[in-house]
């Protein structure tokens, strides 16, 4: 059995309170449910990021084939501002990561 399987077996053997770090069964149930919701949200976010990357590639292709530059810095600044305004300083970092993921996919 490989180390990943061993770790999975050990996790499966733990009680709900051990898995969540909660001190009561009620809290463990709440945490487990909330983690399922977070996992679902993460799956949707990943899908949206992949969709954004595909749309960005279409835009870049159109811009480059028309003789323009691959990246439009003024547009990127708008996006950075939008994320910063909505989420504060960490929003700027998130926007930069998204922009980096979406560049150069032509």
C-alpha cells in the first residue's frame, strides 16, 4: 500500500471531531457540511477561471491578428482596481493571479 493510501486509511479511521478539529459532534457536523459547500464552490470557481482563460485567449487572438499587442495594460489596471475595490488588498493579488493565468494562451 502506498503512502497516500495509508494516509487516506488513517483519515477514514478518525472520528468526525478528529477530522474537523471540533470539540463537539454538533460543531463537527456543521464544519463537515460547510467544507462540502466550500469544495463545491471551489469546483465552480475553478470552472469559471478555466472559462475566463478561454475567453481571454479569444480576445488575445483577435487583438494579435489585428496587429495589436497581446496584453492591454489599461484594461488590466481596470481589472486590478475592480478586484481591489471589491475585496481589498488581497483582491489585487487575486486579480494578478487571474491575469497571469490568462496571459499568453494564444
